[in-house]
């Protein structure tokens, strides 16, 4: 006879450990990631949106059967995120706990500061190149010198301006 463990009691009582997430949280992540949900999986995904655990009842169905039906109809849901989320659902069915991989939240403020710094550097570079071109034009020993180096500076200035145009986000 198998000994009853604290994990068995928690699972039967529907008590989650800190690592486990509600079925509705997993379903929300699936819905966010799976753009074209398969028509056969959709009703089960919808039902999972209201579930806390695999032990819940959904209408006349058990939560476990809803998750199993979803998994059997979600074969077209593919990719690394899909594999991770399906594994999390399977672990809930088995009563195991898995620690979901947490993607780092984008550091928007830092990204915007770096973009602003890059933009400032490009503005400074454009201004400096324009200033050099004016100085060279005023002090060129001959027209040949400007004909040789003027287009190079124009290309550099245009390249910087093209890069600046890319900063409209």
C-alpha cells in the first residue's frame, strides 16, 4: 500500500504550492501566445480561463478532463512557449509542481534612455560633420579638394540622418 504524503493531501485538497499557478493563469498565457487557437481546443481553453485547479468542476466535466481534452486538441499549438505551458498543465494533472520559466520584463525606461543617448550621439555627429564640411569649404585649397571630400562628408551626413529617421518609435 502506498503511503500518503503531504503532497498527496495538498493535491487532493486543491492546495497549490508557491510554484504552482492557477489553471486560469496558464490558460491566459496560452491565449496570449497562441494567436490562432484551434477551433476544437477553444471551448476547453475558454473553460480553463475560469478554473483555479485541475480539481475544479466545470459544468458536468471534471477539471482534469477539461485539461486533458484541451491537450488532446492542442497539437497544432507549437513552439518553445507552447511546450513549456503544456508541460505545466501535464504536471498539474500528475500533481507535480513545476517552476514556470519567467521571462524578464522589458526594462522600458532603460531602453528609452539608451535610445535617447544614441539619438543624441547621432545628432552630435551630424552637427559635427556639417560643421567640418563648412570649415573645409571655407578653407579648401582648391575646388578639387572639395570635389573629392565633399561627397564623402555628404554620404556620412546622409547616413546619420537616415539613422535618425529610424528613431521614430
